[in-house]
């Protein structure tokens, strides 16, 4: 794990707050968490993911306690809990999903625009991935509302466009899904997160193939 730009540069991207030595320390910690999450998500074998996420969550919990008034540790704690829930699967993952929602909602209360609206993206994804009542808190209307807020905050970002496309695919809104996937593919690279970009682009291409397969000939020439 070798960050390719400095923690201070990352801290400077958080324009809502002044850059200080404390910000730089937090930025470095977040950058390391981002890279570790990408390693687990895209490189660790499926059977080892749960234990790896649990280890990362311990680090994130400590960081969240160290910076209780900052949204960034809560966002990444929520993202990891969500990923852990996905790796665990089944109804046993619902508690993790609820914990993730609490972290993300807490981050939203502090600064909804933090990290280009990442809390919105993750909350929207949770609401469409989690089962609805009576089993869970899933809610398609809330999901779409949050994902649209994420796109308002970061209209050209790879993640909000991908997850909105995934939501639209699940609703059989194939033309809209393909448009979002095209935007996701056109997103500028994130120099500090090359592994995350590579993995996400693979997911985008896989989803494009699913959309083409289900939508028929009308969309087969799109997104090339």
C-alpha cells in the first residue's frame, strides 16, 4: 500500500474545513483506509473478506473516536460496514447494515457534502440493497433520492454514477442505466486510488454487459 500523493494534498481537497497538521494526520489515515478497503474488496479471496473487514473496522472505530466531530471517519466506517454486510450476506448481515446506516447518517448530520457527498452515495446504496419492511429498512424512494443527491454533489464521479446505474438496472430502466454507466466510464481517474478505480471499472463493464443482455439490441452499440 503506497499512497501516490501526500496526506496534505488530500486534506486540501476537503475544502469545507481548514487544513492543519491535525487535518493532514486524518487525511493520511483516511487514505490508508481507502487503500486497504480497495485491497480487501478487490484482491482478498471471498472466504477471507469478512475477517479482513472486521480488522479494518477496528481501526476505523478507533479513528472515529479520535475524531468524533469529523465526517470522514464515519463515512469510511459506514462504507466498510456495508461491504462487510455484503460479504457476510443473509439476514445475519442486517445488523451490520444498520450500523453502517448509523455511521453514514451521523456523517451526513456533520457535513453532507464531505468527501464529495460520499455519505449520500453509500446511504442510497444501502437503501436499495437492504430488504424492505418487515425484514429490513430498504426503501427504493429513499435510495433514489440519496443517489440523486450524490450526483448533485459529484456529478462526474465514478462511484455515484455507477451505483445510480446499478439501481436503475435493478428497476429495468436500462436506457438511463446505460447513460449513467457511460458517465462512470468517463469519470476522471483518482490518482490516489488506482486500485479502487481499476476494480470499479471492471464492475462497470460487467454491468454494461448485463444491461445489454437484458435490454436487447437497442443498447448494444452504446457505451463503447
